[in-house]
């Protein structure tokens, strides 16, 4: 119904929309009715290839949706849209699907629908491919069984457990695998990149739980065939024999192994044999190799005459002689009689092989020349077609024969002579090829051409030396004899070999020995040609350390040659060899040249004998030679070391190999160790060590003594010279004239008390403290010339005079009482109390000083038992030249009695330069008079003195010490004095 009003516009739109949707629905329903639903779906399964073939009737549609599910778990395995064309004959559509798992593992559901763009038909009815996991198949199962797969493939296996049992594990060879559950009873696992299996295949085992039962399968992993090198040839000139190489191992054996066919003929196979025989030559051949994994083919073509390979010669025989032999054989096929052949004969003797080639039509025998008598040989023969050479035929079996004997060759003879006219004739033993048979002995003959006399000896076969003594031929008139050696065997005697021996050995000038250098081929030796060497040269060598009956080797060189290379199996490293060149003529051999050399130089095996000796401050090291056998090389010098603990310091390198000593200079006292090592081009030896203890240098000691004596003598000369210059002063100082005391009165009368009256010119000069100390004793010496009227001493100016001087000495006990006047007469003096005592002694020629001597005694006095000491003194130039009164030491009785108010003490003068008369007299004091002051005189005394002029030995020793202390003063005065 049409819409005519504007207000009804929205309603009209809804109506139109409804009709549009209704039309589209009708059109879709019509389209679905036009697409055909697939019908008559059928399934076909190939279990070995795991391939499922699906066919159906789908009308004109070409595109279909295909869905495959695992039936039990309804899990989609495959869902894709595929294009499939209709088979024009059957009118059906077909599509193939290959499963990853074996098709036996579980049931599969398949359904199909047609598609045209976005429009699809309804699904077809579901078709089910029954698996082996249905309850009707209740046994333990494993799939796939005995499958053959290529190396590197991935294979999935499934295990179906027994109904009512639990699944355990799956094991591939020794590997436990991970599994996936496919259905209630089915479990799958996949082995990736499989390697080649063993000959019996690889096992896959499935266990239930808890491993009460198992099942399994075997898989064979290998390669497809790959043969190579197909070659066809003829052996009998009719049939063809084709051979090939198998190539890589397929790892498939038995019924799964490779089958071969040649030109569509099955080739029977034998173990390890790859060949096929065709009765007639066809010229073209095709080989096909096939196994379960694939196939491979090869081809070959050739003419018959180009592929001839003869069989091995048969029935080989020989006809032998001493120096040659004939070898014969026969052929297996008669067709070879007209075939041009080339044959190769391999001859073997003593491990060495030689090849001889022969040719001819139908060849059946050959002659072998240049053989050795009494020699064992073996031969093998093989042949081939001479024209269109293809390959050598097979070798015959070895054939053995032995040549006949013959007379031996002449031996190689030489000699060795010692200095005592003894020696021996030597010859080299004949080899098997030189002896030409078994040697039965040697015959040696010595004969003189001039005397025509000979002497013959027979030696056993193992002897190569004949001793000789030239004294046996001393009666011969000639100067040489000839030694001849003949070898014998069963066939006869050899030609004689001879050497000329001089009867009288003459001394020849020593030759300059050259050095031979070893190379890889031996010792090369060169020399100048000798025109007299008509029969060539002989080079002889032996160890240089050998001097008597040496084992010598030699080689003979033909005339005209001037060089040779010497090699020997007996050469040893570290051994020096001497090579001698002799010229050969009708006379005795003559020495021409000599060399020495080493195959290889080594370090010396021995050391020098080292000794050390002292020469002043130097050390002389001396050593001897190393024995030649221990040098093991040419000595290049010596190294001298000094040992510093564990280290050696090189002192000198002596490149002179003849050096035998070395002086090391400038060593002080001590122990030193030295090492001397000889060295060759290979290095140093272990070294010899010597230790030496340096003693004090005797010559230096002598020089020191002489120097000391010289200095002393020089000093004495200087002193003597000075003393001579000052001889007058020395005489006055050391050797004054001894004065005689001037004694007043008559001493011849009987003894009576001495006159103690002091001299009118004497006076006492008291020096000291104003306090009086009764323990002090003072002695004042005042020269007579220096007294003044006031009683004071002289001034400080020195006085030097040669006039006689009278000195006055006073022994006085000092107290605080004033000085008493001089008594007119000493007879009134008491022996128990003496105020003063005067001694008047006059000296002549003694130098005096202008100053007075003042002595201050020890305040302790004699009562304390101490020796009095001088407190102060003053002396003039000359050290005090006045007379010194002597005091006798008190006796023991003096020490024990009470102290006297007037003790007899004598001060000691520090400077002992004055005259001192000597005497050994002592006091003459009786025991009863020990308390008195006037002892009897037992020795000379001074006038008005009760003291001895000479002291005893003890006081005299003290006096000497005082004199020595004044030596310095005297020496100063001596040097400072300007007077002679």
C-alpha cells in the first residue's frame, strides 16, 4: 500500500527495509540450495606409508573444507580448505592426506563440505577410520613395525597399552622419550634426526606401569644406494666381466639390502663381491641398484679389443745356470696364443726387487741375465695386451729358484804395520754375492820377488787377518815382500789379491793433518794427483786414539780420481777418525796425505787435571791435556771461571787450544775456588775445580821488614846527625864529668861527731803556707850565685854559665819558729834535735838554673806510712842540673817506733836531669841505735849529712821512672836549643 502523506514517511521506510531483508533471505536460501553437499565419502588407508586417501561425490564444486579429528577425544588434527578437481572418468573427487602418527594409533573422523567463496554447503556425514585402540583390540601394541626410514628423518611411534593397564614409558634405544596422549589407551612419541641403525635395526620399547609387560618395534635407518665406477672388461676375449664400487654403506642388510641388475639381468651377490658376468660382449651396459629407500643407475660402453685384461700365467718353471736363468709359463685360454702381449717379470733377491719387461705374440718364456752365482731368487709374471693397453693382468704365484756356484772373487787386501816391525795382513770378508758359494778357506802367501822364496799359510773361512813379523824376512836381500791372499770354495780358487810390504820401515816427516768435515753423504776427501799412483789410491781410516794393531777400514780408488767420499756403518758420533791416503804402485804404498774428523762433535766426556799454586799475590792455574778419546770433538779453547758460591763468573776465554796455564792476578788472603772447562763446537765439559788458600805474601813481609829497617836506619842517621851537630850539648846533658866531692877537714882521723856547722853562704828559704805544719818537710835548693842579701831567690830570667857551681842542700824540719841563726859550731848540735844540716858539694862543668827548686812534702809525714811526694817544684832550663841528696828508706823498725819530731824525709824531684852518684851501700844501723839520729856511716856521705848519697835498688827504679818522664822536656830543649 503506497504512502501518500508526509507524516507517514518514517513508517514507509520501515516497510521498505523489511521487504529488502526478506528478499535477501530468499536469495540466500536459493544459493544454498544450489551448492551440492558431498556424498558417498569413502576412505582408503595405506598403513606402511601412513597415507589416507579420501574420495567423494561433490558435483561441480572444486573447493572443499576438509576436517579430520581424533574420534575419541574429538580433537581436530587437520582442518583446511583444499582444491580438488573431479575425475572425469569416475566423476568423484579424491584427496590424499599423510598422517604424522601411524594410522593404527587411534580412530579418525573425517567430514567434508563444499565451498563457493563465502558460501558453504552442509557437512557431509562423518566417516570414521577405525584405529587399533578400540576395545576389541585389547592387546599391548606398538606401531609402526619394521619401518625403514632414511638417515636424518623424524619418526613418530605410538604405544597402545593393554586394556585395563596403565601406561609406563617409551624407550628409543637407550633414550627415554617424552610422550603425548592420543586416546584413552594410545600414547605417541617422536624421534628427531635419526642416525644410522646397526645391522639388526634400532629397538623402540614400550613399558606399562609398573613395568610388568612390554611391547616394541624395530626401525631400520639407512641410506639409498649410491654405487660408482662401473667398468666392464674381458678376460677370455669373449665374455664381459663388469665390476663397480658399492659406494657408501646403506646400513640396510638382508631383504632390505641393495639389489643390482645389469642390462635387466639380476646379478647374484656374494659376500664382498661387486661384479656381474655376461656371457657375450655387448658393448653397452646399464647397472641399476635399488633398496627400500630408493634406486641408482650407472652405464658403461667400450670395444672388446680396448678392454683386454689377461689372466695370471700358470705353471711357472725355470732352467738355471750360474749367471742366468730361463723362466717359462703357460696360459689358461688358447685365445692368447694369437694375442700380442707385453709381460713384466719381477725378480726378488735378498729383499731387493728388480723388474724386467718382455713382449711378443703369445709370450710363454723369458731369459733373466746378470744373475749372481749361488743366489736365491723368486719371480712373478704378469702380462697385458701390447696394443690398446688397458690394464696389467693378474700376477702369477711366486716361483723360487737358485743359481749354481762359481769361483769366488778376489778378496780386497790391505795391511797394518806397527813401529816394532810387526803387523798384519787384512782382507775384507767376501759377501754372499762375492763368494759365489760357500767359502772353504783362505790361502795367504808371503814371497820375495828378489829371493824367489815364499811362505804359505791356510786360514779358516771366518779368518780375515794374517799376522806378520818382518824379522822373519831379515835375511832377504830385497827391501820388500808381497803378501797374496786367495779365497777358495767348492767351485775353485779366486784370483790372487796382493799388497806390497816394505821390509824396512823408515821414518818419514810428519804430515800436516787436515780437518775433514762430515756431510750427509760422508767425509768428502780431496787430494792432488800423484803420477806414480799407477794402480790407484787406498784411503785408510781408523780411530785416532788407536796406536797399536788398530782395527782399520779402507777403500780403494781407481787411478785418475782425486776425490772420494768415505762412509761407514761403523762411524760413531764423538769419535775422532784418522784418514790416510796412500798411493799404489809396484812398490810399497806411500803415504800422501792425512785428515782427521768427527761424524758429530760432542761435549768432552772428561775434564782437565787442574792445579792451583800461589805466586806472590797471583794464582797460577795449570792443567793437563784431556785424553783424546774423551775430547769427543776438536777443542776450541778453555773457559776459566771463579766460583762465587753457587755461581760461576767467567774470568777468561782462552781460544788457544794449546794453552795449559793461566795466571789470575791481585788476590788477598783467603780461600778461592776456580773451574776450568774445555769446550768444543758442541759446548763445554763439566769442568775441573781447584781450591787454593792464599797465604800471607812472603815477599811483602820481607819488604815490610826491610822498609821498617830502612826507616829505623834513616831515623838513627837523622838522630846521629843531630847529636853530632849538638855533641857538646849532648855531652853536657848525658855524659857530664863526674866531680869528686870536696871534703873539708881530715877524714883520715878516727870517727867522731861530724861538724854540722853550716856554711856562711848557705841559707834556708822557707816556701809554703804561713801556718806551720809539723808533718811537712821542706827542702830548699838555692844556688850560691843567686843569693841576695835579703835572702830572696833569684829572678825568673834563666842563667847559663859554664862556671863551677856550689849547691847547698838542707834537710830541715820546718816549724813555725823563726829561722835560727847559723851556729858558729856544729859540735853543739844535739843528735836528737837538728835544726838544719848542710852539705857542701862542689861540681864542675854542670849547667845550673837561675831558679830555685822548691819541694813541698806530703802533709801526712812519715808517721802515716806514705811515701813523701813533691807538691810543687820549679826548675830552670835544663831540667834541674843540681846535685840531689839521697835519703835511705826507713827500716821496719822506723815504722814501728814513735814518730820523731825530726824525721829524715827526702822529697822526690819530678825532673831527674841532675847527676846522681851510684852505690849499693846501705845504712849501718844497729838494732839498739834505731832510735837515734846519728847512725854510723856505711857509705860515702855528704859533708854535714847523715843520709847516704846513693839509694837502694827500689828507690833507684823510681828514679829511673822520673828520668823517663823528663825525656819530653829534654827533647824539647834539645830541638829548641841554638847552641852546639
